[in-house]
C-alpha cells in the first residue's frame, strides 16, 4: 500500500458519495454532540452510531466497501470531539457572567487552533501508538467489529432510524407542544432536586453506560445528595447552601482526581515503560502520516490564531503548542488503554500551568483550556479511528484526510451550535441547576474563580485518584455526586431498563450477542434522535426570533 500513489489510494477509499454523506452526517453529529455534552454532562463516543449509519446510507446508494464506510464514519464523527472540547470548557465563561467578553470569532479561533494542533499531533504519533504499541483502543476495535459484522444492514438501519424518529417525536411533544412534562415525581427534600426526568436520551445514557458504572454513579448520588445534603442538614451539621457547596466541590474533586488517576495509571507509567523499550530497540522517530511541510504549516497557522485571534502572549502560545503534543500523547495513551478521554482535565492542567506564570485574563484561561481540550478530544478520536483502520485495512493517510475534512467542518458547526443555543436560551440556561448542566465547564469555571469548599475539593481529588488506581470508576462516582439528583436517578432508570431488557431477551431464548447488539443500536438511535431534534428546535427558535 505504501508504494501506491496517494491519489490512487484516495480514489479507492475516499469517494464523492462518502464525502457527501460524511459531511452531512458531520453537521448533524457535531451539532447534536454540543447539545448532548451540555445537556447530559457527558459525551458518549459516537463511533458505533456513525459506523452503522455510514454502512446503511452507503448501501442505500449501492456501495458496500468497508473501507469506504470507515472513511465516511470518520468524517461523520470527527467534529463530535471538537464539539466536546468546546462544550466542556467555553460555557464556563457564561457561567461566570462574562459572556460579553467572548466573541464568535474567538470561539472559532479556539476550535480551529485546537483542531489544527490535534491533527498534527496524531499524524506524528500514529505509528508509535497504533502500529508499534499493544494498546487495545476499545472504541476503535468495537467500530471495526461493527463494520466486519455488518451482514444484517437492513434490519439494523430500521432499528437505528426508527428509534431516532421515536425519540425525536417525543422531544417535539415535550419541548415544543408541551404535551409531556420534563420532570415528574418531584419530592420536597430541602436542597435535593428529586424527580424523574422524562428524557429518552437520559435513559439511553443509562442503558449504554454499563451496570458497573451505573452502580457507582448511583452510589455517588446517594452519598452526595441523600447523605451529605439531606442527611447533613437534617442532623443540623450544615445549612443547605453550605452542604450544596461541599457536594459540588467534592464532585468536582472526584472528577478531576479521576482524571489525575488516568494520567498516572494509563498515561505516565505506560509511556515511561514504552519510552525505555523504544530507546532500547528503535531510537528513530516514527515517520508522520502527512507531509512534514503541511504539518509545519498547520502548526504555524495554529500559533498565529493563538496570538492574533485569541491575543495570547507569545510565551503562552509556545507553551500551548508544546504541551498540545504532550497532552495529545497522554490522550492517545488514555483512550488506547481505557477508552476514556478526560479532555477537559488535560485542558485544566495546561490552564493551571499557564495561570502560574502569565498575566492571562480569566477569559483567556478558558481559551487555553478549550484549545487543549479540542486537541486532546480530537486526538483520542483520531487514534481510535487509526486502530479501526489497522484492523480492517484502511490506509492511514486516507483516514487522516477524512479526519481533517470532518474536524475542520466540525469547528464551524460546533461554534454555530453553541451560538444558536445561547441565542435561543440565553446564558442563564447554563449551570448546575439550569437547562444545560455543562458539568465539565462548571468544573473549569470553578477552578478559575475558586471552589466553594477547598477541603471538600482536596478530599475529592485524593479520593478520585485513589479510587481510579484501585480500579473503581471514580469519574462515575464524581458525576453522581456532582450532577443534580434527578439526573442521576433518571440515568439509573435507564440502567434498570437495560436489566429488564436483558432478562426478557434471555427468557425468550434470544441469542445474547444479537440481543445486545439490537439493544445498543436502538439506544444509540434514541440518544441521537433527541439530541438532533433538540438542536433543530434551538435553531428554529433562533430563526423565529430573527423573523419576528
């Protein structure tokens, strides 16, 4: 494959139909990813969803190449991680009440600089982290298995798009027509928002998250809200605002501590071992996937955006460019080892470093975190896709081109979606108890402005790192502690639905693997359907306001 001309390889795996389908899908997936990340406080990997969608749509136009389907899904999914990087950081500016200090051009600059640096980093480290390592990349491997086991495309497509339609209709009935309430079963517990969220997307997250993760999520919610807030205030140990501040600080500490655990266990130690082995066997640096001249030009363009558009000091620009390579490698290691990409944690690490030596403003610190989060989010996605390509035989150069197309398109779409949501709902719609919980952006905002309870945050930081090192999903515990109780309870309901589904399938004698695949496809469709329609409603609201 390496001896074939690049144009010939592109013609064999990158088609006009694939590009068109991929770009349309990229617009939809990126916009819905912004909505999902802000609404759910998390961003599930879209790779399986896009793999199935690409297969179904390409087969509808008479194309059946797995490599072509892989490139198409790569274009579709690339923008989602750009969306995640923005959604996990920039809304913190609105939460702090500084929305007037951020322009659309600056948000676009954050997304573009992070995308360029992420693409360059992945081109440079691909061979070392994919071809020469034993990293599993569970998301990329699962996508490859999905493509290879794609014999029943017609039934899969009906399940996927049917569940998307049902979830979309539900969203319209609830958010536009007012026929379905958003929350039911509220109880008057002081300081605790109790109830059931009527959100198929929330239930789908619980369905897909896995029993073990949900159990720890539920434990975190019970300890934080029922134990510290409800129990602590009932015993007179603290008033409600103080207890809520302790819980939010503890939750943030647990999430950040989990990220620190990922860095230590899944990044630093394996990288150190790998570096020793590489020095002993092959001291030569791996060749990049893209032309070196193009990569150098992209780095220069990113630096110009940092300095001119974001108005960062030259020293800060140099630090961001240099540490983007370090954190991208950390992201690649983390995703390859565990399937987890704590992109906002990597952004926070660089933010705190920059804050220690520079005179950057609060808003500029959000820019720093956003650029690094976008670069790391994209790096994790690209490296997973490289693993998929390695398994099914897709040329890495074509994969990188597909990622570049989707990621650059995603920068524009992600910013447009963020602007539309702010225009439709206002900046007050972002925050812990608001319409868009924006959990990660809240963490970044709190780190910039100051945590409510430093002792609780420190305890959570230590506990999160220790729990992760002990094999416990501390990020799930932290989400349970941090998110409003009704969100955690509604997510647990989704996990109960999964338990019931598995029991019913087993009682009927259905094939376990086939039943699991069907359930995952339907849940993925539900997740995509509500998030996509939610974005459409926001855009429609903006358009209606402009025409009024």
